[in-house]
C-alpha cells in the first residue's frame, strides 16, 4: 500500500524540481517546449500500452472502455473549463504570468492534471505487475514544464521563494495520496470497474495532452518537437515491452 504512495510521491517530486529550477536558472522556452514534446510522446505510449491495453484485457468486451474514455474526457474537459474561468488557463504556458490569470488557479489546474496520472500508478500496483517504469517516467517528465511555467507566474504575483517551494511540496503530497487512493479504493473492485477506471484515466490524460500540453510544446519547440515526441513514444514502448 505504501509503495503506491511512495511511487506517486516520486513521480510528483518533479514538480518540486521544476519549481526549484525555475527559481535558480533561466530556462529557454525552446528547451521547455522540447521537453514537453518528449513527455507528450511518453504519455501517449503509456496511455495506449499501459492503460487502454490493460483496460481491454480486463473488460472482457463489456463496453467499459468506451464509457470510461468518454467519462474521463468529459470530466477533464469540464474541470479544465472551470479552472480556466477561475484564471488558470495559462498553467501550461511556458511563460505563464499573473496577467494570464490567477497563479493559484494555475496550481489548481496542475492538481487536476496530476490526479488521474498519479492514480494510474496505484492502479498499476493493484494489478500485481509492479510499478510501470513507463508511467512513472511519463508523469515525472510531464510535471517538469508545468511546474516551471506556474512558478514563473507565482514569482510574478510576488510570492516568496520559500512559499512557492512549500506549495509544490503540498501538491507533490497530493499526487502521492492520489496514487495511494488508486490502490486502496479499488483494492476489491471487479474487472469491469478496473477497466472503467483505467479507461477513465486514459480519457482524461489524452484530453489534457490535446488541450494544453501538445499545443504549447509545438508553439515553443518548433518542428523538432515531432521528432522528440516520436522518440518519447518509442522509448516508452520499449520500456513497456521490457517490463
């Protein structure tokens, strides 16, 4: 059980790392765009081979995958719309600033993004196959540019450095708890429920990628992002096959 919390905490720790990097070093927009592109490819592969494939094997053709994908996509879409209206629309913008919206709303949006990703880590352990290196890598990489962008906005809002890092510690703990909940809440769930939850997470992550992460990656990283996205996909696939 605590392994789920620990792995979720580890994957979310890149939020602290990203925040610290943004406070100490000037990071070029193009580099961040390329990182986001690579992370997007890793996430797409993880969704396809770790979530949807597992949901398909678990569901036994009961229709849970389609329902889960739709529910996950709609849930993220509605939550994302609400966060945008609160001022968090720029949470994945590489140079997010206070003028682009409320910095706290940006952080709330990152929590919204991270919950399904972290819950998948716990669900993977629940399957008894051990932690997925591909999923851990995908979540870790996708968090870095988010934290860097949001930290820029918090600094622009006048937040002290210690307060910013403390906030990222709290969000990281939330990611760990989401992984723990993914393990404990569905510990006794049947195959149909597990298939639905896996597909739900897949739908939410795919919607997040198309809505925020990938457009930002291409805007700042340029055409090279396509190559790095494919590289991320291929490496994640290789990791999945080696597990």
